[in-house]
C-alpha cells in the first residue's frame, strides 16, 4: 500500500502541475488583451483652435491720447473713401506723434499716404 499512496501522490502532483500549466496558458491572452487596450486608448489628435489674442495700444504724446485701433480705423476709412475695394491683406503704419500723423502702406501700395489724428 505504501507504493499506492506514493503513486497517488505522484498522480496528484502531475495533475496539479498540469493545472498550473493550464492556468499559465490562460493568462497569456490576457496580456495581449492589455496590449490591445493600450493601442485603443491612444489620445486623439488635438483639433482645438488657439484663442485669438487681443492687444490694445494707446499712444500718449504732447497731451494727446490716441489708440492704435482708432488710427487703423481712420486708415481703413481713408482707404475706402479713395474708392478702393480690394481686401486689405497687409497694413504698415508709421506714426509721427509729434506731428499727429500716421503714414500708411496698404498691400504694398500707398507711398506717402497719411491720416491725421
């Protein structure tokens, strides 16, 4: 009977080892499932637009306060008053505060044009 008990124990050990092997092979697919989950949870590309920045300038000289916005508005009005209908793509402004004059060039044209402020 001693041999039978040993044989039974050996059989139990073999069965336990087989169960452990089965458990190990069952856990392997779980690792690949994690890998798949990682690829699915990648962050999406950002599609938000940056907020437009607002900047205001005030020119103080000789007791006068003039905003840059008011000068640009005066230039646009003068441009339209001349009969121009083309869209303004570029605007260059040269300010002479001591004379109260802003010279401008619109779309590369307008040498010597000015507005008073």
